[in-house]
């Protein structure tokens, strides 16, 4: 019984993480990129590089910039706390590299 409750909790947490990641990707592709805004953190740095070098896909830049952060997090926090963040980065990368939203140009 405890195993089923744990699996249900993990699945629910992954659903919430995926929903938040989807919302962030929609905001980036639907609002931030068409208006040429910048965000904070790794997303903002990725956007800045993407604006300067438009030939590079935004999702790939985001993923590459997160790799050293995973290494640092793994050293200081441990792999158990890094797993949900890895799920967020992978899903957001795939969502940002996915289909266009609205009438923005294809990059």
C-alpha cells in the first residue's frame, strides 16, 4: 500500500513539473522571443546568445548551459536532488525546440 502511495506521489510531482515546464516554454516561445525580451538566469543567458547568434537553436543553448550547473549540483547536493531538475531541463528543451506558437517566424 505504501509503495502505491509513493508511486502516485512521484507521478503527481512529475505531472506538476511537466506542467510548469510547459508553461515556461509557452511563455518563452509565445511572449519573450517575439517581443525580443530577456528573462533571468540560464534562460536569459540562452536568449541573449540566441539573439546574438540566431543560427543556434535556443533549446540547444539552454541545454548546453545547464550541463555545468548539473555537475556543480551533483557535487554539492547529490544526484537525488538533481533528478527533478534534469527532468525540467530536458522537457523544457524539447518543448522550446518543438513547434512554433502563434505567428512568429521559424528560427
